[in-house]
C-alpha cells in the first residue's frame, strides 16, 4: 500500500453548500480548472489557485489537500 495526494474539494463544497460553478465565479478561476481540482485530475498544484479556493471556502490548504492511503 502507498500514499497519494487527494483533494477534498467535493467535501468542502458540500459543507459550504455551493457548486463548482459558484466557486469558479467567486474565485475567478475558470470552470474547467475548478472541475479538474474537484475530480482530482490535477497533476501540478498551483499555489495561487489553492489560495483562492481556500479564501473562498474559508479553509486552509491542509483542509483541501490530504495524503491518503492507496491500494497500490
């Protein structure tokens, strides 16, 4: 078993009761970028994007980015 990075954006959006589209509008980050973060399809994380998401959702990078166990 190994470990991988997982974004908890789905959980944070649910907690704040907002959509990916609304987050995109609030942060001025394009919807396709927000969608990639939401679906954990990001390979390289942009610090400005993470900062904007955290400010919009009133969270810390540690709330958004998690190190999780994998089956591999």
